[in-house]
């Protein structure tokens, strides 16, 4: 999925990585630093080329390490290899040898790679698909049973609650039915967590998600689903962000084949599947994760305090090491090729880019992007990662979760950028929270609102969102809950009267529409938020009695005709359809047409459409004159006040606004419209 580049092309791409300056002249004083940044990338990329290239061993670790079928001296069997340079000895143990920690030693090579070969003629009936195993590591830290670093499945014992690796070698490979799709229009993302995607108070499955949620995603008009918490993690309540086993599909929701079926089903519906990938840190648990695997604290991670993220209670990768790069790059390639994911949302990019992880930093100067606080090894890793993803899967999507605004995150590596296709507009949901908590909506600045939603690097594509899973977590509030609070429990029936609910529903629709149409070149929502889900997200934990009450989605609320949730969902569906019909998100042309602070009016153009917002809480405007860009009649194509959206239905659906040769604000023509209080209208030229 591609979009037009909104910036003018440079006459000739500089060969030194300073091409970003053509898109952002404020970078001119940093030309030398850009050149140095790109030079560091070229140096590391050159080392990669000498070792077989980006598509060579550095991204094929999963085909070498862990358990893989192969042969030795003409005998077929299974190789097991592990990188553990500081270990004194390694032994493979599991169901296949009665968990004998001494009978199957691994041999070490000069580079710290340990290996053993299990030939079929001896082990075909013992090392079976589904068998449990671990590697027993002897080091200066003692003797420990560890889960192989590249293992492809990890399961938890229901009685001891301990985790073990599982030899995953299905006798019949999954038979893919559908090719990855090429959706038209902009990227419209439905962020989802499979485990909490069921209404029942338990962990949902990949099969249930494929059967129940994917058709919903397609019906609502979203063309991509972004899956969270797929990579195995020992603590369910971490939301999947404390990963322990990077190549293993979380077994809570099913098998790897179940996940493949989910992705295959999505592709059959024309829906892309993105993986929320966590390469910014790893779980500290030594029993399940990578920490102190070979007895040291600096195998995969930085040694000492630099290797620990105090705020996240996790470990930080050393991106300067070849084997760490191989582990992470291979991980990306594995998810792309083995499971046919269509791209990644990279979590915690800001934490990766800066030595202080961006904690408490305002990022008010370009100096922040080039100074001594930048982790240049992390920058290079992200550049290599984006190059790899786009070479393995041309057309794949990469999205950066970066709050710092680092220059070039969403531009190509050859220009000196980091190579992401999109960056999240993380300031937008923060802006809405600030606005809703600090000001009454009758005091909102229309010019300030327009500026906040358009203030971004126009040469880089952004994913706009009013809220994501972050705002739904316990301790925070969704937009719907901020707007309506406990009224959502008692007054969402269509027959009930509540000024709080009326206001909340009206603003919920307006906030989403203005964010969708102004905030970026792609759009995202978290599952359930499209209909104003009344509950927050809180996973089972000691503090809530290990309850699943808030780790689920109440889909039935949006299906009930007697509740007002159905109108919010219908509006979201109609809003998203604007992109399908008019190519809205891929159209870079945004133009302010009218701002009237005293009347709380904001009018602007995105592509061919005119958006009219009346944020006034009580004043409706009859025969409101609106400047329009094209000399033609306009038709009402979306009205937040329609009865089917839970509105009052004060304007006739599909009304035509006749062109009048009455100049307004340098426009040669205008139209007149009835715009009720707290409503938004979208107008399209009748020729469109």
C-alpha cells in the first residue's frame, strides 16, 4: 500500500545521506551530522555485505539456530544450535531423553556457538512434534535450565505454571489459500488483542478471532488489523510488551497453525495483518527469557545499568553486536516469511533511539536528534530492519512508535532517514486528553485545533488516531469514558434523556472525524473504541482478583438496537468509507477555508471534500454561508447528526447545497447550509 509523496522531489538524490534537507530546510545546519549518521550506516551495512549481505546469514539465524532439520554425513535429522559464548557447557534435555541433563552435550565452536545433531535413525521416534525440551546451561553463574533462544513454541504447564520449549515440526505444513492482498485507498488500521477479543471472561483464541472479529473489521471498512501480544510473554498482564520468546507464537491463544489460519483468513477478506513487534526491550525473567543466558548480563543486552530500563523493568538489547542484530533481523524475516505478516508496528522506537530513552525529555531542538544522547547503534539497526523488511516483502508496511519527532524516521534510508513507511501521530491523542481535561468544549480554539492536527512533517506519512490501547488501559480513560463517565452505564438506552450522553456522543463523532480527516495519511482505532466501549482494559492480576471482566470486549453492546452504541459504530463505518470512496487519506491536499472562533466554526478541505464543524454547544446556524473551492454544487455525503448515527436528524440526508456566485474569503463561490450545534458535515462536489 503506497501513497503519493507529499513533498517535492529533489533534483538528484545526494549520495551522502543528506537528502532529508530537500524536504526539511531546517536541517541545513545539520548537514555534516546527517552525513555522519549515514556514514555510520554505510559502514555497518558494508560489514553486513562482507558477511553475505542483508538477505544472507544475518537475517537467516532462525534457519541455523534453534532446532532445524538438516543432515550430517548424509544422515537426515535435527540440528540444535545455540549462541552462548560465555557458557562452560550446554546439554539438551527433554521428553526425548527423559530430561537427562547430562546425556546430550553440545559442542562449542571458536565463536561461542554450541551444537548437537540428532539423527532420524536414532531419534525419529523420540524427538517428536510437540515434545517438550530445554537446554541445560552450565556457566559461572551456576547450572540452569533455559528455553532455547530461537525456539518456535513455548507452553506453560497448567499445574506448575512453568514454561518449556516445544519442538514444533508439524508433519503437514500449513496450506496457504490466499495471497497477501493489495488494498486500495489509505491504510486504515484496527488495533487488536486476540486474547481479549472475546466477550467471554477468558482468553480468546486465534480461531475465534478469525471467525468472529475479522469479518467485523472488514465490515467496518478497515483494511488492516494490527495484532498485539503475539510474541510469547510469560505475564499476560504485560499486554505482550515483556517478550520472552521472540520466535514463539503466544500459546495462550492457540498454535502457530491457528495464527496462520487467522492471517490467511484476513488475506482472503482483503485485510492486511501487521505485527506489533517489540525489539525495544525484553523481559527480565531468566527462567523464560534471554537474560543471563550464558551466565553474563551482556550476551544479548548491555552490561550493567545501561542494559536495564528502570521505568519498564526490562532489559535493553545491545544493537552493536552482530549476533544481536542477527537475532532481531532474523526475527523480522521469520514473521514475514513463516507467517506472511504484511508488516510491523515497531514498539518503543523512542526508547531505542536515545540513551535516556526519551524519559522526561521535551525534544525542543534538532540538536536532540544528533547529539551524544542518540544511540547510533539503534539507529543503524532500525535502518537495517526497514531495508530488510522491504526487500523481503516489497510493499510491506513499517510503522514507528516515536514521540520524539526525530528527523527522517519516516523517510528512506538512502536520504539519511530511518526507512519507516509511517510514524504514529502520538501527540494527537495526548492533545485530545489535554483539551478534554483542561477546557470546556465551548472554549476550544478552532485555529488551535486545526494547527494541532496538521502540525506534522508533511514529507513523512503519519498514522492519525484519537485513541489507541494506551488510552484504554486502566488508570487512563477512553474518549467515550472521558466524555460520559458513569452515565454510560445508566443512560445509553435510546429512550433515556441525558445531556451528558447527548454531548458525549456528539463530540465522540466529531473528534474521530476531524482526527481521521486532518491528522495523517493513515488512521487507527483500538478494537471497541469505534463504538465507545464503556469499559477500560485491565488484565487479570493480583490487584483485581485475577479477573477477566475488563480483559474482554462487549461486542453485543454495538449490536443492540435499543442502545446508542450502535449509532457510534454506524458513524465510524460511514466515516472510514470516505477513504474508500474519495481516496481521502492518500490525498495530501489540506486547506483551511474558514475559521470563526466566536461561532466555534471550522471549515477546511481535504482532497475534493469540504468538512464543516460546528463545535458550538447550543448555537445552530441556518443558511450558514460557507466558501467552497470548486465552482459547482455540493452534496451532503456525511452528517454526524443523522438519526442512524444517534443524532437528531435535523438535516435531510444527501441534501444538495447549490452553488452561489457570492465571493467569500477569496473564493469566487459559496454555498449555504443548515449546520446544527455540535455537528459535523462532509460535502462533496456533485461532479465527484
